[in-house]
């Protein structure tokens, strides 16, 4: 992983934490999520004029990615509804890089060194440990834990599909522009059928998150999509998931959340994994 890719993924992780914090901070999580997803359109649509069209061979990955991103968003919303996502969401983010690493090694034939595997496992362990130090309710809530694990499976699945699709497409930005547009349109239809009030409230109550959160999310996913074409998917996925650390820092510094010793230890474990990952390749 080159320095350019490394810092691009770190930037994506920070942006991911920003839009995630915006979604968490509001009282209407459904409105906030809709604002972020539909907020991809102001950037994605004009981008089509400047990026190549994806190779038709990538269309199966594109359609699969649209479905997986939509499934991830639905399970994320359900997680918000039934449990404390600040406790159980780290489970999803921690499980995802482990699943991607296993699939990459066993089914995709990716060659990862022992140090790279150790880095991925260390990052995942640090992220998972955050769910233990932020309270036990999420772990005792069996349904909430199941939702977190399922969400992690969706994250791992769309990461693999996105990475392979971007490579086949021949244009990471073109591939994600179309994916982001289709996902936004699908989400509009979903909201219109299930919660039409969300679409009516979006231009007024969700305007800030639409522009700020939507832009941050689109840029974050685009950077990761490009990184997938430059480095092993498993390594990019593991590094991206340190967004949970940025989210924790935003919570402490901007939202008044308490910083405990357990959080510090979890953060240090995760950062150790990042250092190991950075030391593996240059």
C-alpha cells in the first residue's frame, strides 16, 4: 500500500466518521440517512460528464453493489431502531475486515503476508473491543447483536463486490458515480413507499445533512473505490474501518461523550494495527 493510497483511505475514514456522526446526532435517523444517501446526487450526476462509463463487463458487480449497499442501509436503520448503535455498530465495523480478509485469502487467492494479516486482525480486534467498553446492553440484546453481525456481512460483501467491480469497470469514479445514483434513486422509492413524510421533510429539516453529509459520504466511498484498484481489498477495508476511531474522537471532542480508559486502550490497539499495516508495504 503506497503512501498516497494509505492517506487517501485515512481521509475516507475521516469523512465516513463525519457523515456517520451527522446521522447519529439528529433525532430522526431515517431522515438523516435519507439525506446522506440522496445527497450523493449533486456530485454523482455532474461527475458523469467527466468520467468514463464503466465497462459493460462490470454491470453484474454494479447491480450486486446497488443491492448490497441498499441492504446495508436498511439494516443500519433497523439497528438504530432496536439498539444502541454506538455500542453494537463497532461489531459490524470490526467483523467486516475479518470477513473480507478470509474471503480474499480462501476464495480470491490474494497473497497477504503474515504482517498484513496481523495488521488486519489487530485493527479488527481494536474496533470490536470498543463495543465492549461502551456498555454491555448491545451485547445482551440478542436481536441487536444479530443485526450488527448481519450489517457487518453486508459491509464485507459490498466491499468485495465494489473492489472487484471497480477493477473490471476500468474507472473507479465512473463505477461509483453510477452506483451512487442508482442507490439514491432506489432509496427515494423506498422512502416514498414506506415513509413519504421523510421526502417532504428533506428540503427543510434535512438540507444541511443532504449537502454536508451527502458530499462527505460520496467522496469517502469514491476514495475507497479508487483505493480498491490500487491495493488489496482486505487491506483497504481494514484501514477504512478506523473511521470508528474518528467517530469516537468526534463524540468526545464535539459531542461531550466521556473518554474512558477502555476507549483509550481500544484506540491504541486499533492504531497499532494501522502502524503495522503502514509498515508492511511502501
